[in-house]
C-alpha cells in the first residue's frame, strides 16, 4: 500500500508492507527516508543514505509523532538528531 503524505509544502510517499506478524513502514522522499524499527542502519551507513528510524509505530501518523532512535551519518549531517520527531526529521531531509 502506498499513500501520499504532505508535510508543509513537501510531498512524501508512505509505503506499508504487511508481513505475517507485523507491518513494515517507510516514508521517503528523494533525499532520504524515515523507517520503522524493521530497518538496519548499517546498510544506510555503508551506502551514504540519509535515513532515520522510529520504533513502536503502527501507522504513518505514529511515525510522524515518534522520536527518532537511530540515524545514519548522512541524516546527522542534515541536522537530524536522536529524539527529534519523525515529522521534523522528514522536514530536515528536504531542506
């Protein structure tokens, strides 16, 4: 399932993949992504991707409100910090 998510004047794409026991959630734009706890930062780090992870989420709205718990060095370079709301992290990705 795919859904457009608007934050301010920016458009993101939310993607939800159902598994047998959970859902995989990601909200992305051209410059990076916000993922659920399913994502491993080591690959994002190796590739130089701008990525942040939030945990304990079940919906895109949950992701926007949840605090970032992990991030890649590329995300840190954009000003994203652990503890920042997912919504704020996404806004930082498009600045």
